[in-house]
C-alpha cells in the first residue's frame, strides 16, 4: 500500500470447534464414594508424577520406544488403560510446557531487541508511531542498560535450556505451589492449602474408546447417569462393589448442556473421555465429558455475508457492535454488551460468555448469519520494554482476552448457525473514527470511536473500503452524473444515473436554468420591488 501503510490481510471464515467439553456436578455422594475417589486419585496422581519426571528426564531423546517403556512400567501398578491415559496426559503436559518455554524465549528476545534499539538512540530523542524513541534522562538510560545485561543473561539460560530440551513444569500448578509461601496474603491456613494442593495433583482422567460399551471402559457413564470406575488393580481392587473390579457411585448425573448429543454418542458406543475433579473450596465433585467432532465444512465467505454482517469491536469493558446491510451501510442503532474482566479466571470467563450470549441472541433476531471480529494478537505489544512506564496501558492490553474471545465466540456460534469472520485489525479504530463517527453523531445519538470501529470491521469483512464514499473522476464531479458511492451494489438500478431532482434551493451547485429563472421570477422582497419599478412614473401623477 502507498503512504507507508502495511498490506492488509484478506478476511477469512474462522474454523469451527474441533471438540466439545461439557461439565456437570456429581451429587448425592456418600462418604464411602468420596473416600474411594480420593484414594484412586491419589494413587494415580503419584504414578503420573513419576511418569512426568521420567518424561522430563528424556527431554529431546524421547521417542515411541521410550513411551512404550513408560507405559509397560505403569501397567502392573494400575491397568493398561489407566497407564495409557497417564502417559498421554504426561506427553501433552510436557508439550505445553515446551510451547510456554518457546513463548518466554521469544518474549525475552523481543525485550532485548527493544532495549538495544532505545539505548542506541540519543537521550531525549522522540519516537514515531512505529517505534519508540530514546530514554528521557541519563538516569533512565543507565537503569535500562543494566536491565539489558540482566535480560541477556536470562536469555542465554533460556536458550540453553531450550536447546537441551529442559522444561519447567509443576503438577498442580506453579501458582498454587508459590501460594504456600504467601498463606496470610491468600487467606489460607496450611491445612486448607494442603487440601487444594493434593486435590490438584490427583489424576482421575480416562480416554474414550470407540466401539467399547458407552464409549469408555475405565470411567463409564450409562445413559441413565450411573457412574462407575474401573479400580486400579491390584492396590485398590478390594474396594470394588461391582463385578470385574468396578466401583459404582451412589449418585446419578445429568448433563443439562448438550445432553442430547452426549446421549446419542453413549448409545452409539462412540468415544467419550471423562475427567473427575474435586473443588476443595466448594466441597463439590464434578465430572467433565469431552469428545472430538469432525470439522464442519467451511461456509464460503460470500454465502456467509449474503444477509449482511455484524461488526464487533472488542474493548476493555464492552463489545461494540453494529449491523451492516449487504451494501455496507450501518442500519439501526449500535449495541454495546458490557462485561467486567476483573477477579478470578472463572469470573472473567463467565462475564465473557454472558456478553457473547447476548450478542448471538441479537444476531439471530436480526437474521444475520455472520459476525466480523478482529484477528487480534498483542504478543508483540505486551513487552515491558516497548511501553516503559505506561503501566496502565500494558495492563489493559494484557487483560484483553483476544484469543479466548474468538475461540469462545466460534464455539458458541457453531450451535446457532452463525459464522465468525476474522479481519485484519489495522487502522480500524482510526479510520472508523475519521470517516464514520462524526457523520453518524446527532443531537439524540452520540457515536463513540468504538461504534465507528465496528462499522469499519464489518465493511472490511464485506470487502468494502472504509471510506464512506469513493471520489468520482474529476470530469464527473458535477450534477450531470451525480456522485457514485460505494454503498450501491452492481445490480442497483440507476446507480450511475443522474441525481434525482429535489424541489427547493440547491446549496452545493447552481442549477443549469438559473439565469432564466432569475429573469422571470417575481421579487418578493421590498428591496426587490423598489428596484424593479425604479424609473417608471406613477400612473396617479399623470392624471389631471
């Protein structure tokens, strides 16, 4: 693009979800049921910890043979299926830690690169929109030079660990492990923390198997909600209360969300994975069912935009949305769906889900089949070295759930038949405010920059430019042909014809018959009457 603007990526339809996870509560459990769940989870958790240690020791030398060896060692202490679930979970946890190490390495590289750039500039030099300038004072320059040495040493250690295949992972979570040293601040006693720590390190997860009864041989849930567990043999086989070393829980479960889909899979003996976990703070037990689903066929972009689109601009406390017709014109009034992204992760996720639910209900009411969102990624913008003392701004962009928003919206929209279109986020807020905010603001309706940005996002998804109209050629900037605007479709009748003549005075141009009209029009002002009769004798003065 001209003028130093970067090239914009084409909009695309976001792929649908590849899996489903639903959760419900295990109710009416007896003390014996809870004791069995605790003992099974603790025993399998100990095996999972040892397996993770062995996997981390292998590092990059791990292969299929080492995986099979680990599974054979775990089978006599549990069962073949339990061993398979443990080794698979261990492999996924190691891979996740590996990806986290790579992200941390890239963040350190970006910080070192930014520090070197700013230290190379003169003190007090101004920056540009694309890159920050030098530091404000010699004192700050000296402090940042020391920080550069610290980051370079840290980068060298992380690069050596990455090349050697070492990862840092904690079963139960690093946050909970560090909380042990901050119990007064966390308002926990040592016994309360110990209970949470042990529950987080339990292992009660079983992979599904197609063709097996109810889709799972280890943790089995029947269509009527009966839950049974295959106890690890031989350590806990004596606790069985059902044939073949199984333990049947007293309570029954019911999936309120996607229960019909789950029941169909159970009846067809299709694979379903289950996970049982304990919420110590609430003293509740939960079971989560998950399965993979085939990728739905991608909807063509033109078909998704056939009924218009709703452009959505995500902000720190609300979603700004506006409906656009097929020609890119905003219709109706803008909508704002507010949420509060403070507090725990569960509270933030619930707030986001409630806002997206209201957005999808409004989209279904409008009859629109597409929602356009920005393909945001603030990975490069979150670095502390780029924004310096702008702590509030760094907290703002760090708290925006950009990746979770699109993933959550795509998953929720899949059930309603609505398609999510991702667009390039470049210049949407700036150009939206420049071309749409002022024209749409009136005395009874105030349009914000975020509302104008939602229009820009929707128009970019439709393939229209963000300007309100395209300037016609110089030879056609008159009323002969009229102004050709981009909102008119190619099949709109009269889109290149002359402008419809309206009665009344024209303020932008002089009509072609202005001279004839002035000559024959009767003046209505007093000054005009005097001017017309100037030099004509009064007929009353000619009489005798």
